[in-house]
């Protein structure tokens, strides 16, 4: 996803559009887990691609690998 956003930035748009594009690629439970964060970040002006990926790493961290 990071590569897609990097390569297609011109056609996807700015930071907000990139976050919503990346979010749009999530389905089911994954989308449900991230949606509250996206809405909060949008409402507080903290929405960014970097913070989205950080949030996804935290949300989907597999503790069994540690």
C-alpha cells in the first residue's frame, strides 16, 4: 500500500485523499477496527498517511510473534 500511494500520488491526491484511499482498501473487520481512528483523526486534524500506517501496525500487531 505504501508503494501504491508513493507511485500514484499524482492521481490519488493529497494526504487526506491518500488516507481515505488506503482505508478504502480495507474490508470487513479490518476496516471496522480502523474506521473509528480515521474519523477521530479527521475530526482533530491529525489525519496523515504516516499516522494511518502507525495505527494499522498497532491495530494488527501479532503478539504471538514476540
